């Protein structure tokens, strides 16, 4: 098994992520009850990894743009394992073209988790270029709420992603 860097999510991060939900919630297909919280925490974790300060995020300030300029952060709350994939919705991949997609997995106890407790680890699984995502196969992965998601995602195994540590150079 590869070793993936991780960040431990603090209660302060969770509280701030929850506080921002009303101003950032987007009307779209809901895959789980904690989608927005998960996305916010993913951006906080990436800021902590890149800048050593989770507060250096752009949540609520970058609507309609990539999360961090060249980087789009894709975060899932799921029990961590190497069989997971970077998932990018087909319609999203057509609309935006960030330079890189970065996959994070928040390691919750169950795939049906409806909360993220403090001290949960978030693994930075790796990254792929926009071109690599566009060439990746498509599949409807469903959602945590149903067998069919109603949309397809480009997918790349996290084992095939480039190490996220390369982004620190």
C-alpha cells in the first residue's frame, strides 16, 4: 500500500466549515447529507497541506472558479482504501478546466456517515491533470443515497494518481 500524507481535521475546522454552508450551498445533485461540509473540509485540508494554515482557503470567495487557482479539490467522505477513485463529474469536466484535480478522502467510519467528527484523518491521495481526467473512462457511480447518481464521472484509481507531495515544489 502507498503512503498518503494526511491532515487531522480539528473541531475548529468543522465549526468553520458548518458556519459557511448557508452562503456556499450550490443547487445540484446531492450524493450525501454531508456533501457541502465534506467539500469545505477538503479545501481546508488542502490549504493546511500547501500553506501550513487551513485558514488560507477561499471557501465562499471563489464561486464559479477553481478552489485554488490551478487546483480543483475533489473530496469524498468514505472509509479510506486504495480501491477508491478520483471522480470528476462529466458535466463539470466540460465546464471548467483547472490545471490539476486533487483527490482527498476524509476517512469516516462508514460510507453512510452523516457527520465528520473531530480528529478524523483526511488523506491527500494524489492529483491528475485536466487532460488526464478528460481521457479517463466514464461511469455512473450512484450516490450514498441511491444506486443511480443520474450523472457520469470520469474516474482514475487513486493508486494511479501522481503523489501530492510533488505539488509542494
